[in-house]
């Protein structure tokens, strides 16, 4: 079973992101991002490679999809983080991550079906390192 996630980079132009199929939980993708993708240049290089099956400790060890059509971008706007969170829900992502100003943030998908309609809660963004500390 997979734990899907989105991995994004927020800058002045918008939020560019890719999909990651496996190990999206904090102890998986979250730890890997914090420990290995700690600069905007590294994150940008990762995202330029496109969607992936799994995230590795380096770009060379990631399992990227060969038929990928590239990263997606949400142009900068007032509600950009809410829009990004909804993109995660649209692809059934359990975790949504983004890098901004040298820090990784995440939100956990939270919602439920009511009368056959999926109702989502608003995103609650936390620092990945804080989420990891809460778990320990």
C-alpha cells in the first residue's frame, strides 16, 4: 500500500510541485526531505525531474516515472497554500510538503465522506521538524 504525497517549492513566482507515490509519511518522505534536500537549489533540482514512485536520499536514488509530464505550478496568489493543499486531495495525497525560506512544511490530508461527498478540513501547516519531534 502506498502513502502518497506532494513535494513542492514555494517562491515569489508560485508553488511548483511533484507527486511521490510511496512513503509519504513524516518518517519517510518528511525525514528524507529535511535531511537531504535542505536548500532551494536541491529542492528545485528534485522537482525538475518530475513525479516519482519513491524519493531517495539523492536525486540519483529517486525512482522517477519515465513517462512523466513534469512538475505542476500554481501561480503566486493570496490563497496559494490552500490551492496546493486541494491539489493534494485531488490526487489522494496523504501528506503535502513544501519548502520555503529554508524550511520544510507539511499538512496531513484530513477529511471524510458525508453522504457520498468528500468534505475536507482546511490545511494546517506545520514545520516538518516539529512534526517529527512530536512523534518522538
